[in-house]
């Protein structure tokens, strides 16, 4: 059971100072009032079936026919479920679906379905058994089917991921004995028997879940983070570890060589990316194999579901611009985004020897990496980000969801899917863990607001589109040079003289062209410290590491604030009263998405970083990040007395969950308002105590956020 922070105040102060942290864990089962975003959803019906309408997703409407006048565009804001979390007990499925709806979620990505092979069908952690692939576990299928139905009743679609981690077992699956690389990547992209089994798996899974012509199924992803081309490119950046001849060996290497000899007789396989004649031919060869695989599985999906269901091959980062060709017949394009991912240190075990930079996304490298995603978006297909996170315990994590929401809204992308909601079925357990949204109040606090902003179009899309027409030679060039796709924007900068941060100013779109050309908007110079969106609703100041948002329906500031500084956003001003630089993730929206000018109930979220507790001989205290041993630019948890023999402590925070305090003064110019009342909200969104609202002679009102009397990340201001 999740305990209210209000009932825990009497448990004693923290030995590291009660002013620095306060107890705050969000009760996800009982959200109400301004923090309940259930109103965004309705139960799914046949009218809600999803199809691709040009460069976006649409629902078919009352006539049940695509591409007619009653079609309506849909944006998705979702979460990934992984491992056993995909299979809640029947009694929990409805509860979790309602929990997600309150957060404004309308899509669940079913990920890692192929991770676990059950010898006991009642041990449900995946859809497969240990029998020959693809033998499905009937108990798992029944639970997943029930979960999908519960989600549908709450207006939530599903995205099915097919191959994620399954490793073929030659002796069990009737394949030639030989080396099988991790997750079988990329063997199943070209080896015929594996391809056939992958197609069979897709058909059996979709059919067993009764998803044919089912409005619940929004989209399908074929192969997670994998392509033949990617394996080849990695050989250039990580020789000896990722060379193609290190992952494709024996009988499987011979099969690939036979195919290559048929394609280019007498040519040896270049094991690393190269711009030689053989290299260019080999790139086209690999791309062709990837395309054949993607289209084979797409056909299997269409047969078992129907031709409506949008399907994609793999993420664009995992192959780069040549994926525009291998996925030219896919329905949409997808990508992933992480910032400050865990670094695996010396002992090779991420669970016991890890570090993070604990850096803000708003630092130059972070915003460049986020902007980089825009350079993969084409003018003719929907574009989704099916994984994103700034994983815990990064203390800047509260900024991630609203910042990517702002950029994706401005760029007019079609789906944002947070990785992950949870990876187990301990639904009531209060803990912080790795990538999990559940239990992390720093991200939960503004998640529903972000969902509402993205899904409703509360941030205007770019006025101008910077369009890049790329010839086949230019599409191939980064891959042949083995360039890091995470910074493809630098290739565009050197090739076309554009700023890597162009997507913060204009929309960005690419075209599979015959020749290279760029539109006038692509020629915009961005040499100054401040970059404003061409809608004037978003601004990024590089040196100050802050992004601000000012639209008719949303106001916010994210990143860092200089000591004793302020941020002015129209009728709103946020003042940092501290003499030190502070982290900030303040977001303001109106109840039921009303315009701020007419707002009667203003929701203000001000989350700090989330930390777990640890018990010491002196009492309870926050478990804080420390410098990784021997360095001063990376952080980890030092092992506690129960974690002997480890370099780092476990990436887990135990209850009670604490939040670091971030104190600001919020000033609002509401000259026409005669009266205003401000409330602190508890961990369910209920009003608890009124806060002082002061006025000055300039027609402004102001309240304190995060002051020493506060113990919440949420406030509501009611205007008369």
C-alpha cells in the first residue's frame, strides 16, 4: 500500500537536514482533481481503429472507412511495459489500466514479450515456452489478452514489439549448430529459416491475442534496435568487439557469404564500413536484406491483423539514413532517445559497477542529441519516439518529459513513449528503480500535464519546415564513414552548413531525393546564445542551460536557473530566491486544458529530484549520489554495509521516497482578478492546506513554491 506523505510527517526528520528533502510519493491509484487526466480518453470502439493518413496517424471515424472526411488525427503519449509487467493478474489488469488513464496515457508498448522461456506455463514472464520457437504460453496469452481488453476499456491502445531479445536455440529450433550472438542479432534478418519462424511468431501472436481488425492494436514494431547495416557500422567504431565477423560466424557466416557472392561474384566481405567500391556494394546488399526481412514480417502482420495496422522495421538510429531505403515500404519511422545512460565501468557488471554524469538534458550535448532526432523525420510518414528516458537517479530527471514534449510538439511528431512504466508486477511496491516511471515522483509529477500538452496540440507546430532532399550517395555517406548516428546532426552541419540545433527554431524534414538540395528555412543561421522557435512559444538559452515554454495553454521553465535570477513568461514570472544555481522543472497548465487567459484552476508542478532512503545508525537519510571512486566527473551510489564486494550500490531506492526541495517565487500578473486562493495538493491531488497569496502594488499576486513549509510537488491556484 502506498502511504500518503501527509501521514508520514511525524516519523522524524532526516539526519542530513529536514530542509533539504521532503517525503513525497505519488499514489497512482487515487489521482483526482487537477492531476487526473482521465478526461482525455474514451473507451475504444471500431471508430477508433488507427491507420496512416499521410504523414500522421488517424482514427477511421464513424463511417469506419479510412481517408474520408470524418477521420481524426491521433497523437500517442505512452509508456513501455516490460517483462512480467505485461502480464498482470486478472484482478490487477483493470486497476493498472485505470492508473495509466489518470496519467493521460493512450498507448502501451508491449516490450520484451520474447524475453523469458517458460518450462512451467504458470511462471509467466513472457509469451514463449521452452519448446521449439515460436511455441506460445497459453497462460501468458490469456493474461495479456485480458490486459489489452482492460486497456481498451480505458481508451488505451497497444503497440506490439515482435523480436526484442529472443536467442535462437539450434538444437531446439531445428537450426544448424553454430554461434548465436546476443538476441540472435542480426542473424534473423537474413537466415531464411529464422525469417520464416519470425513470420510465424508474428502471425501466431497477433492471432492468439484476437487482434484481427481490433481497434486496440495501434502499431507493430518488427525488430528492436537491430539491422544488418548497424552491425556493420559498429565494426568501424568498435573494432574487435562489433566487427561483423565477430557476430556472424560459422554456418551463418557461410550463408551470408553465399548470398554476397551471388550479389557480387568474387568480392570479399568488407568486415568494416568503408567507402570503397566493395563497401558501397555491400551496404546496398545489406540494406536489401534488411528490406526483404522487414517486408516479409510486415506481410505476416497484415495477414493476421489487417492492412490497417501501421508497421515499422527498426529504429532509425540503428542503421542511419540508409534505413530510409530499407524501410521505404514501412508505414512509419521510429527512434529511441536516452540521455545520461548508465556507464558500465571496470568489472563489466552494470548492476554492481556503474556511473552516470548526473547532467542536465539542457546542457549543450543533451539538446544537440535531442535535436538530432529531427534529422531522421521524413515528410511522408508518421514519426515516433518509442523509447525515451533520462534514467534515475539523475537528479535533473524531472525536466525530461516536459522538454521532449515541447520539442516533439513543435516538430509535430506523432508518438512519445516513455521507457518504461514497470518491469514487474509488484504494483504496490514503493521504490525507485532504473528506468521505471512508476514510483518516481520526479517524473510522475508532470507526466499527465505533458500528456495533455502533446495530445491536444497545446504547443503550436513550426511555422516553417527546413527540408533536406538527400541523394542516395548522401544517404549512404554517414554509414560508409561509420559515423555515430546519435550525432547525425553534425553530418548535416558539415554537409549543408546548418546548426545542429536548427530543430529548436524550425521544423525539420528529410526527403529521399535524386539530388541534394535544401529549402530556404534550412539556411537559417543560429549563431547567438538564445534560440527561439519560429512560433515564439519555446526558447533555449545555451549558456544558461534553460528552456522556457510560453503558449496559450502551457507555461514552463526547465533546466537550471542562475542564482537570484528570474524567468519572465508573459503574465508569469518565476524567481529563484536562492544565492545558488538551482535545478528547475516548473510547469503550469489549466484544469481540463483551458487557455491560461481564462483559467480558473491553475495546476503548478514543481518536482525536485527523487531519492530513496537508507537507514543508518544515526537515523533515516537520503541515499545520495557520490563521486565514482577515483574520478570527479562521474557519480554512483557507494555500496552500503549489505553490499560488500561491489564498487557501486544497487540502482534502487527504497521507501520512503524523498524529493529534494526547490524553492521559487511564482509571480502572476492578474490585474483583473479580485481574489485568488492557492493550495498545496497531497500525493493524490487533493487540496490540503491553503498557502498565502500576497499582492503588490503592480497588480501582481505571488506565492512561494517549495518553501520550508511545503511538502508537495503540486499546487493549485483558484482564481475568482
